[in-house]
C-alpha cells in the first residue's frame, strides 16, 4: 500500500482528488479525436445530425474534455498539506463540463431516437454522465469566487 | 422541423450556452474554488491545527508591528517635547536679559 500511495501522490492534485473525472476526460478524448477525423462513425449521430453539426459535436466533446482536463491539472494543494485543494481555472472547468454535458446528452438522445430499446445500455450511462457533469458545473458556477 | 434540425438546434444551443457561461465566469472573475479533501477526522483536525497556527503567527506579527509603531510614535512625541522645552528655556533666558 505504501508503494501505491507514493505513486498516486505523484499525480496532479486535481487527478488525486477527482480520479473518476480524470478517467472520464481520458476516456472521452479519443472519441472526440476519432469522431473529428472520421475514423469512429456512429450511425445514431450520422442520422441525427447534419455533417456540420456532427463535426461541431466532435469539436465540442474534444474541447470540453481538454478544458475540463486543464481545470483538473491546474489544481493545487494549499497550506503545505494534502487536505485543501484549490481549483484556479474554474472558468475552464465550467466550459469543459458544459460542453461534455451537452455532447453526452445529444449522443444519448440520438441513440434512443434511432436505436430504440436496444440503445438503452449505451444511452443510459451517457445520460447519467450528462446529468452528473451538469450538476457539477452548476455547483462550481454557484460556489466559485474570485482570486483573493 | 426535421429530426436533424432539432438535434442540431439543441447541440448549437448547448454549445452557445457553454461559451456564454465561460464568458460570464471570466467576467465575474469567478475562477477559484476550494475543496477540503480531508478523508478522516484526524486529517481534518490536523488541517484545523495548521490553520490555527498560521492565524496565531499572523496575529503575533500584527501585534509586533503595532507595538513598534506605538514605540516609534512615543519616541517622536518625546523628541518633540524635548525640542519644545529647549525652545521655551531659550525664550525664557532671552527674556530675562
């Protein structure tokens, strides 16, 4: 356990505090890139969105993940300990969370619309991500403050 | 409206809303957010002790600063009084001639 703790403590503060968020960011970036270059094709999105909107969806997901990841990576511990963390790029987090939320929501809605019941196993996780990221965005927007 | 247009409108609206939220956060200068990540009561206790220590240090520093200001002012006042007394004595000696 000591070795594992030491390895984890080398990670950025934001990743240590929110590993699931960091995982989601890492998970979604390849989808955004592959969707943008046209390698990953989703029949649901191709049916739901015109070509220009499909590109906008991929850009939105990619930019959202990058902004979210930027916010997580820039967080720092304060007070010489590991008990208080400061996120200094909350605007970047808000942008990232908003874009990821809308991208997940649109994808989930497209899957449910065009795949019906068989799309539920994929659509429900996406919908929960959309709701979760939206709740986090609202919380950050209401509680964030300026630099002291 | 076709299904494609509805989805495109929802996506476009969401993206615009995200950009506006970002700009609003920047304009309101809302860029900082603190979280406590203490996972046990003992960590929380340590944090409070650290913060208490820092507040005490700041309080001591402020008290020392004010004390030294008061001492400086007292010295200045004493010096002014000495000057005034010396002038009064000189005036008295001039008047007695």
